[in-house]
């Protein structure tokens, strides 16, 4: 999105240019001509003014028109030149704009405290794009979901941390309060929305729950993968699907920002929890940089500024972890792949 000060300076310049042309043309007209064409000029002036207004409205609308998917933040110069840059990836918990609002300040906090390196956050439009970047080693540090965390170990990453609050890493299934859906069996023949096929808490865990409660997800229901947590919630809110799967974090944020809309929905079922999202780093990165990044991230809860940053996520803290921490996730994935549907 253009910088607002540049935007308005450009507008002022064009206005000045427009009125200068108008003044020059006006001055070149003789007094006799002006008297002769006064009535016509008045009519034309109104028409020209109307056309000018429409042109400016169209121009400003084009400037303001930018979707969340195309959102890219603007950064101020940090004074860091000729130093190594590191890219941080966060899996699509939210749309790109929301992701930068929540995690951007955390990365900025770390960046200002490691002067010998530069860290920048990079969002992905969807899970597929994030997976390609992660598995190709594009990210230096990343916070994948647990499924992606386990997969990343095959592509040169190691686990150094994770989100705390594992109790929140569970799937939830939402329905409209006026839907008349009271049992899992009531979903047969209906559609259910999910953010993506590879989302663990918001897709696989709810699908496993339905499977263990008598639903053959491959035959009894229609599965719709709608791209994001927010989209999954909106789909059931608007009645496009009978139920929506997500997980507590995006549901809490949606409820806080849209209380009247959230009142129309209820959490009908929830799954058992698993290990929360992981933090991984490429194994070939300098150990000193990786250690400093981890130390700052894992100690955010130890000071007031860090706790304020964590509250935006929201999570109580990030905690130390390693590859072995995700053994239960690997066991779940093996069971899911065997009994519910192939993951890949």
C-alpha cells in the first residue's frame, strides 16, 4: 500500500497541475469571449467539475483497494546494511495482514536486539505456499503447525521451541445455534468447512473426532477446505456449511472482535489436545545466531514488554522443545493416516 504522506503529496501536486492548466486557459480568453460564452462556460464548468470529482474518486478507490491476501507491510530503514538477513515464516494461522499485526512486533523486538543480523517476517497466502517454502529451506526460522513441524525434520530443520498452552491445541467444531444439529449423526449428508487438508488442530483432529463418533468423512459428509481459519468460521456463520472446524486461538480472536456474530455460533464438540505449534531453525545456520534468537523468543514472558507481545498471539509463552517433543504428534499422524484418510 502506498505511503500515505507520499500519496497525499502526489495528489496535491496533481491538483496544483490541474488548476494551473485551468488558470492558463482561462487567462488566454478575451473579455469579449468571456461575456459571450458565460452561460456556456458555467454549464461546462459544472460538467468538468463533476468529471474531475469522478476521476479523483476512481483514483483514490484504486489506491485503497487492496485485499488481505496481497497485503505486504512497509518497513522503515533499520540501519542494518551488509549483514546477513534471516527470513521468519509463520504458518497461515491468519490472513497475511493479521499475521503481520500479531507476529510482526515480536520479530521486530528480536531484530533490534541482535544487531549483527537482520530478521524479517514473511507471510504465506495459504498452507500450500507455506509448505513449499518450508520444505525447500526458504525459511531460516519458522513456526509451523505440529504436522509441518514433524515433516520439516526431513528437510534440514530441528526443533528448538514451541508454543506453550498445549491445552489450547485442540480441534473445535462450530455450528449455528439455530441449526438444529444436536448429534454428530446429524451432520450426515451435510458439508463441513476446514481451513486446509494439512491443518492439524483445525482439520485432522476434528476429522478424527468425527471418525471415532460414527462418521465416515470420505462418504458421509462433504469436506470443504476453504483456505483459512477465518473463512472456515464465516462459512458456518453464513450457512454455507452445517459445521465449521477450527481451533481455540482464531475462535477467541473472532469472538473478541465480533461478539454479536459469535453469539450466533456455539462450540458443539472439541477434541483431545496435542502438542502446540513448533519453532524450528535450519540446521546450517550459525549456532550463535540461532541461540540468541531462541533466548529472546523463549524469554518473552519474563518482562512486561514481552508479555504484551505474547498477549496479541494470544499465548502465555514460548517454551523450549526438541525433536522428541513431537513423538505424540507422529503417533497421531500414523493413526490418522491409517484409519481416516491418507494425509498426502
